[in-house]
C-alpha cells in the first residue's frame, strides 16, 4: 500500500494466518496461498529460523494459465498442489492435461517436483517458469507489519543455479537442474523447456538451500519415537474425531521438535508457527507434560535443556535470578514496535516456568524417567526450589509474583502475558506486582513434589547442594501457602464464589472469573469440594463455549470473544483444565471439556490453532478463527493427547 503525501501513514498490522497454507519442519517453514504461490498476503514467504528468506514465489506456464484445483497434505512437511493446463488441452469437457506441484520442506531446505501429465494423443511442448524474490526480512518485522528487505547481493547465475545473501549472515542457493536461470533486478527466474510425450508425463525439480549464521536452534536429530498412525488407530472406532486429531497433532509435534547445537541429542518442542520456532520454557514444559503418556523422553530432554540455561545471577535486564528457568531464547534482541518492549536474546521474564520445571521433573520421574537421569538433575531441582522459596516472592507477602523491573520487559509474566490480560470484573487493569492464582498452585505442587523427590533420593538429594531444603521444610512451606491462598484469593460476585485470577499490588483479589482457576485442579491447593465447585463453574455457559473453555467469563466487563486473553478459547488452556479435572477424579466435567475440544478440532480440520474466538456453539456451527493465531502450536497439538487420556480414563 502506498502512502499519499499529506495523509497519515497506515498503521502497520500483524499478518493474518487463518487462510494461509503452511508446510514445515522446524526451523524451516513455507507460508503460501492455497495453490502454492506466495507473495500476495503479508505472511507469505519461505522462512528459516527468525528470517524470511524469500517473500514471493510463483510458477507459470508459457502457453496456459494454471488453474489450481486441489491441495493434498501428507503430514506437516509435504503438500501436493494439483491443477489444470486447459490452454494446452483439447476442447472436450474432460481435462486431459494436468500439473502437480509436490512441495517438501526439511530443515534448511525446500524442494518442489513439478509434473505435467497428458492424456492427449499428441506431444506437448511448453515452458515452465519459476520466479522467486529473496527478502531476508526479520521475522518479527514481518509480524509487526513493517518488513524491510535486507538483500545484500544476488550473485551472477550459473547454468542452473543462483545464490543470494543478506546483510546479516543469511544465504540462499537456488538449484534448478535443466533450467535456464537468470537474475532480473531483485528476482531470480528459472525456466524449463518441457516436452510431454503422448499419454505421458514430464517432470522438473528445483530446490532451495537456506542458511543462517545467527541461528541458535537446529532440527531434532532423529524421528519422533511414537507412531502417530498406530496411536490414532487405537481410538478410531470409539472416537474417530480424536483419531484424526491425534494423527495430525502428533505429526505436527514431530515436526516442531528442535534442539540446541551444543547438545543436539536433547530435543524439545518449539512453541509454534510462524513466530515461535525457538525455545520457550513455559510452552516447552507444558507441551512435554501433556505428551507424557505418549513419550516421557522429550520431557526428560526438555528438562535438561532448560537446566543448562538455568539462571545463576540477579540481572534485571534479562529478568534472570539464581535458579530461575528461562522464558525464551532468541538469536537477537527482540523489539516490539509501538509497545516499548525490548527483550534480550536470553530472557527469563516468566513467573511460572520454574515451578512448572519441578512439576514436570516429578511427573517424568513417576512416569519412568531413569533414576540416573533424575539424579543428574538434582542440583537444578534444588536451585529451582530455592528460587521458589527465596526469590519468587518479590514483596514478602508469601505468594509468588512478578513485576517487570526495567520497564522494557513483559508487563504480565504468566501464560496470559498480554498487557490487558489481568483485569478486574469491571474492566480495570490490575497493577503489579501481580500474584497469579495458578502460579500459587504450580508452586504448591512443585514444592510438595520436590519434597517427594528429595525423600526418594535421600542423601543424593541433600548432597546435590549445600543449601538443599529439607523435605519437611518444603511441606511446611506448602502448607502455609495453602492456608494463605484460602484466606486471600477467594471472592464472591454475582457469578458465584471462586478464586480470583490474581492479587494486585495492594493485595486485593482481582475478581474476574477466568480459566486460570482450572489450573488449580489436581494440584492439591484446593480441597475436593472446592475442586468440584470450580469444575462446575468452568463448564457453565458463562465459561464453556461448546468449543472449549473461555479465558474470561461472558459476565466480565472486559469480555470479548476475539480478545487474545479476555474471552477467546485457548486449546491448551482447556486441556489443562481437563487434565486437572481428571487428576481430581472429576471425570464427567473433564469429558464435557473434551467434547468441546473435539468439536473445535473438527471445525478446524484437525489442525487446531493457538486460540480461537469464544463465540458459543449454539450461535455458530463452527468455531470462529482468531485470524492471527499461530498454527500449529505445540501445546495446542499436545492437547490431543490429554483428550485421549481423559476418554481412556
């Protein structure tokens, strides 16, 4: 869009994702239109790591328009587009000349095989041309709606290849065997003369190699240990929707696995596409926790990855503190235009990652993680417990809380991390330090589980660190937290009695009814009667949309179905609620939540996005997309495993 002098420039907008087509294997991804070309929509491009290497790509036939009619995925990393070349065909009704475009993505590589097939009795001759435009725009500039190309050089082409480089250490190489490759301004073009014999076919291929010197992650070293088809078949008769969701979700989870270059054998789940092909502590831990019934190994490797990056000092700029588990890892500093947020490459601004790390360690141990592997993590366990006891409470009121000490970090540091996510029922924003209800539950469960681990490993646990807390000390701390929570968090409003989402700076309970209370279930923080009451509220019409649990009640002034954290439905959030209900023995409400998630999965073609609108199922037959939601997202995909476990219980 051009800017007319003398008028206000248009406000940059985040790209919409809901109708774009993705083919990926982390850390590489392609986003295109439904027929394979890219360049029309702002999200379109070929990405590797945190950089869009190519912003436009098109395929054309010299003697016929290409009329695309199909797109058939084969897992997350392959998609075959099908079309017709009627300009080369005879005049009869049945199409006799077809074109197929088989796109495959692997780490640092995109390939296409283009096939022209003919049923005609005479030979065909034509020319196919591929055009691509190198870009090298930073991913987060694309997200902010302000992408700026950083192409430093497009080299002189050889017979069938060309190269391009950025100003920041990225490179690409185009290989097109049999084609004439040319550079025209900022565009690379490859043209193939094609001859199709009568009743035969002709095939050409091209590939793109992508490199980035700044990349801080790499592909997982080996295939996932699960068989998605086999796991789906186990539930296909009882619940065919779950079978289809499981197969898609487990395929996506396989392709979302990454590792760090220094320890390539320890994989973890990238948070999601397109913006988060990297390590996020909270996301990786929750995804690994939900997937535990299928694979305990990735929980163990995720724990090790995060333990190696555990905080060792007090540094306000990075939000690092001794024993704290990180929030996210990036190749470069992340700036969010217009928001005043500047995050360093290694950022620890997450209040819940540390207790969640302990919870996942305990769950993995109970699920069969070898004692030797647990033993190796005991020093990190002690440091994490010490963070909970000694650093997690910034103002001495006995609750874990957060506050951004720099003015440049995240204002909200729980999983609902948008600026307006912690609201009073009348719509006012709460002021920090903020003590979230679910974080107290994670801390309670972590400290109780930490005590169990230290008991089980005896002297080894105590020898892991000279300041290892005694198990009895931990249990006493947890008991006091439970008492304080019962006294401070419960509120009563016209919607009923329930735990507040948080305490604000003045220690007042922020009284909005939210999905956060579902994260308390099964942790031990509430008594059984309280858990049953909370579960009833979560499946009430004000909270349950029929496609999952809303993040905020329809009775709150701030509710809006397309608010990021104020009325939308997040699949993983609903799954955590169902997971907690099941752990608390509340199977009936858990199954009701799962029913809603299965309806959502069906509505989204079994690739469930990061979040969707909170519109009620009685008002719409399909869930409404949140159009900027990531898709796929690791913890949304992992929710399919939780649904499997609830229905098996």
